[in-house]
C-alpha cells in the first residue's frame, strides 16, 4: 500500500483546522513511525491515513491517494475524493488494519471471536478465519496462554500485554 498526501487539512466536526499535512509519501513496504509529544497529531494522522474519521477537509489543491498494490503503476492511485462513503468503508475493511493503544476488544466476545471478527465481516467463513488466525496466535502467545485464551478466557481477565497481542492477531489475520 502506498500513500501520497499533499496539502491536507484535518478538522473535527468542521471546526478549526487541527492538523495540516503538507507532504507525505509512503512507498510500498515502508515502515513509518510517528513520534512526538502528546497532542501534536500522531493519532489524527493515523486516523486520517486509515480513513477512520471525518476530519479530512478537501481543499482545491489537496491530494489524498492510495496505491492499491506494489505492482500498480502510479496512474492507478485511488483518489479518495471521488469515492462514496460506502466505497471508502469497504476499501478500509478490505485493505487496512490498525492496532490501537486502546485495543478496542469486545468484552462480551471471547478472544478468538475478537480476533476473527473483521474476517467474518469481510465475508470469510468461520473455519477459514480461524485457520488464518490460529497460527498467528501460536506465534504471539505461549502454548499455555493459547490454551487459556482460546478456551474462553474473558477479555477482562487478560493482561494488558495479552490484550495488545490479541489486537495484533486481529490486525495481522485481517
């Protein structure tokens, strides 16, 4: 996935501009970190890149484009402004995964369902979703933890680290 962003203003609920992104180019396969003090816009940038909020304020010279695959020529960039909300929601569901500081796990669902829920919403079967997630569980959790977690250990009884790793399983398996 590639990003090209130019002259993008972000404002919550059509209020004042909280962040201006002048120039971001992220080539395929690049790992990017956003580091800074509290309140400088790290989460806003990530939410914007993930199309998870309505903070984007289109300007005349704004560019917000995704390149869908590494092998696509530059002219195949997805131009966000020309797409409907439904298209963007579907695009986000099929192409983007995030791991939040707050893991956003559903306390009423067990760990396995929390991990495979995005795949199920993406129309994969339960068996297919479990077959994708289970090897990831085994890489991120000890065998004892896997047995506990996959045998319906409640989310509220999991440690913070276990919840974070569960969020990794969900993001990677999606």
